[in-house]
């Protein structure tokens, strides 16, 4: 009997081990040489992060960070289309409607993961090949190295669904040059390929088809230090000639972005855009008019305050905002209009910037006492 029981234990143990490299698992966590490798494996969902993935990745990063045999961590996505298109918004929406605890657990877990990456002592290399938005930016941008390719598409499109550029957006966006981060966060503007490098979201640019070779070389590094990893990434980066001659897509507009988005309030930004009247300004105005007025106001304040905060303070602030948005109307309406019915015509409440009071905005930033995020 005992022998049978032991055999069962061995089989269960084996199953548990193989589950980690099972091709159907939503996230694969493997050790190759001195590298811990995280593979986001929901290609049909564009590798969107759900709570169970977050709950697997976080402890693994913490374990590898303490492991003297692990020298670096690599994160990548499967399927060729996306690194990670964001968080699993549908699951969050359903939980919100059902008043489920997932609303707290998801954001708490996700922001803790963002912080673990931002404070990770081991070099962290994100291969951001393909769509990298929202939550996908959160699991890459706070790490040491971000490798973009010609397929990379970056955006923080949250104001279009009644949310705000979270996952530490309040930390990294205002630190981009000039008012670029404010522009990206408020309008959800998409950047592609080399432009992701030019704005400083990516640290390196490598051809998509060279990534497997790069990964192999990273794994093969003998006791890799941050410097050795940087040297290897630089050598690939220097050899990459794709789109080398291309002008930065926002280059000619930077002066306007810096002046138009430096206003102290959303109403003022809108006034400035109207007064400017150039085709660029009118296009931004059109975009902003489609966004949730509540989201716009929360985002502008989030970025202004985040500019002088630590990553931990920003994530704590963003957790408060996430919970405020989950209690409101616009998030559910935005998800309905953009992701579910896809009619692209959300009915925001309030419908105009003027109707979103300062008092309401203040309340969204208030501490949550015992429910605050602890990092």
C-alpha cells in the first residue's frame, strides 16, 4: 500500500513539474542555464495577463531573485503577434459586475508584480516583440532592459475605456522627455518599432527574427553581469539596420506637444488645442473628445503627481484610482463600447470635462486605510 502511495506521490510530483512546461499552461516558467525564462502563453488572447498568471509569475521572480544560480530573468510572449496586449479586462469587468473580490486581488497582484520587476536585483530583460500595451507595458518597462523590434506596437490606451494608464504609468510616463508622457497617456497614441526606442520605452532595438539567437546568447553568457548583458544587447542593437533612416514620427510635433500638454488642467489643454488650430492639434482634440472625461482628469493628475513620487508611491496611488474606477460607470461602459459590443460609441457619465468636479477627483485619490496597497 505504502509503495503505491509513494508511487502516486512521484507521479503527482512529476505532473506538477511538467505542468510548468506544458504547452497549454497560460504562463511557462523555465530555467535554462543561468536564466529564468517567463513565457506568456495565451496567444489567442494576445497574451493578456490574468490573475492566475500574475500569481505564478510573482513568486517565481522572487525565488529567482534569491537564487545564486539564476543570473538573469527573460520575459517574452508566444504566438508572434503580441508580447502582451494588457490585463484581462473582460474578467475584471465580469468580476466588477458581480461585486467579486477579484477586483481587489487583480490590481493588488498586478501592481505588486510591477513593483517586483521595478526593484528586481537580477537583470531583467523583456523581449517586447509585437503588441505591448497596458499590463504588457507594466511587466516590461520597469525592468532593466526592454528590447523592441520592428513588430512592436506600444500604447497606453486606458482613457478610451474609462480607466487610466496604470501599472506604474504614473511613474514612467511623466519621466519621458518633455510632455511626451502626458500626450501618450491622455491620447493613447500608438508608437511602432524604432519609435518605441526613440521615446525611451525600449532600451534596445533588434530584428524580430534575431530574438531566438539573442535569447540563446543571453542564456549562454557565463555568470552574466548587467554590463555583460548590456554589451550583448548593444552588439545586436548596433547590427540592426531596419528603419535606421526613419524620422521619429512625433519629431516634428514635439514642440507643440510640449507646449499644448503643459497646461494645468484638462479644460486648459482643450482650450490650447482649439486656439492652436493646426491639423495636429485638431486631431488630438478629436481624440481627446472621445475619451472618458473622468479618466482624462484622473490621468492628468496621476501623471502630475507621479512625476515626483517613487514607483512604490505611484503604485499605491494607482491602486486607489483603480478601486475608484471599478466603483464608477465609465469603465464598464468603455469596455462595453470598445471590447464587447464594439460600437465604439461609449456614453460617458459625466459626459463633459466641466461636469467632473475637483471634489470627485480628490475623492478618487484618498487613502483607503486598511485596504491600501502594501508593498
